[in-house]
């Protein structure tokens, strides 16, 4: 057995990343550590190392730089220049990414180049709309392309949808998870830009945005959950959809304002439920946002409800230490908890758990 075998088994979903690392540690302790695979069959490094950092940082720099460059091109030469520039760069990224995709160990930079190509989709669509004045009625011209990343506007809808379609096509030919991150971002933008369409109005309120964001986030989380029930051949595509769904749902929910103490308590309970759901789904993102929500509720209690109490900070400190202790306890007992869930949950609930969660509990 070598590290390439462990990586292949993890990618295929046969074992989890944590199980692969623990197996390698176990074999190393017995003096039979997995050997390094021959260079001809070397797999991409299992952990996020310095080379990965450079690859991802370079891709983000490219996307940011081309956004600025094509915006200047549009201001100087118009929408057609923007479209042709975006198409030319996307074509070049696809050719280079396709060439690297076939080389051992270079699928990560190849996939990032394909993601850069997908990021050109909203630029190309904006150029066509600006050149021929094709804007959704009655919303009209949304202004400069830079506003796409700063302001919510119903006129961005075609750009959101086009980016999602481009990402789906790219994923079909190049199944690289970060491409789903570009799609998830477009879906997040779509959840905000859909509000005027959903309510059929041009002038919308912040409350409308919040409501659409919450429901859109719930639907997106459900879709990601559904993907988790399938075993993908490579990568963790559902992660980015979970993240975008949580951001839309939690962001809309947290931004809501209410004078009701019961509603605020209910908000805290929802966040506690998200922490519990993270254990069931084995998705840490739910725990992160749930913990932030609980912290926000406790901060509200400290500032508004118990601001004159000397005991509340002390009690809150005790709660914080208890939470840390709970985390330590869970870390030590996580395997036993996983086995308990596998043996005690009803069959219906077991089938609703993601594949990786069921395998980790086996």
C-alpha cells in the first residue's frame, strides 16, 4: 500500500480523509508506513500545502485582475470589447487547463484555470447586454460592472444564471470542486437579486430581501444535502453549496430585527439546532455559523437585557468554559458518538445521513 492508494480510496469515497490519516499513522507506528508512490502515478498531495496556497492565490489574483482590466476595456471601447476580451481569456484558460488536466499531480492548477474561465461568464454577458441595451424591464441599466460585486440589482439576473450554467458545463468536463465555489457565489448573488422578481415590484424593502434570502438558503441547503446522499467520484462538491446556502439562510435570519424576546430566543434555538445538525451531517460549516449566532444572542443579552447585572458576565464565562469542555469531550468521544448514531438512529434517519457521515460511523 502507498499514499496514492490511500488518496485514491479517499477520493472514491471508500474511506474518509480522517480515516486515511489515522490508518497512515497506525501503519507508521507498526513500521509499515505507506510508501511514496512512483512519480509516474503520483497523486495530488492530500493536504493543503504551500503549492496549493500559491495555486489558489494565483487564481484569485487572476480573477480580480481581469475584472479590473475588462472593466477598463469596457469604459474605453464599449460592451463588445468587454465580451470579446472575456471570451478570449476564457478560451485561453480552458486550453491551458485542459493541457494540465491530463498531467499527473497537476489537476488542482488545471481546475483553477477552468474556474477562472467560468468567472469570465458574467463579464461576457454584461458586455452583450451593455452593447445592445438588453436589460430586464422595468429594472433597466444597472450601471457599471464593478457594481455587480457591491450592489444587489434585479438586472444582474442574466449574469447570475449565465455563470451557473457555465459552471455546470465546466463541471461536466472537469469535475473540480472549486468550480462549484464560483457557482455557489453566483447562486448567493441570485438569491439577493431575485427579490424584485419574486414580489413583482421594482422598489423593494429590506424585509423582502431577508425573506427571499432565508428561503433560498434553505432550498440550497436541501439541494446540497441531497448531493451528500450520493457518492461523487472525486472532490467535495456539496461543500460549496452548503456554504452558500448557510450564508444566505443565516445572513437573512440574523439581519432580521424583532422586539420580541421570544423571537430572539427562537433565533438562538435555531442556531443551537444548526450545531446539532453539523454533527448529524458531519458538516462543520453549520457549527461555525450556529456558534456565531449563539454568540450574537448572548451578546444581545449582555448589552440590552442584563447590562446592569454583575453576575451575568460571570455566568457567561462559566457557560463559555462549559462549551469549551463540551468540545474537548466531543473530540475525545467523537468515534463513540459516531458509532452510537450508526447503531441507535432509526433506519429512516440513517438513510438521510450523507454518505461520508455513514461511512465514518461504520
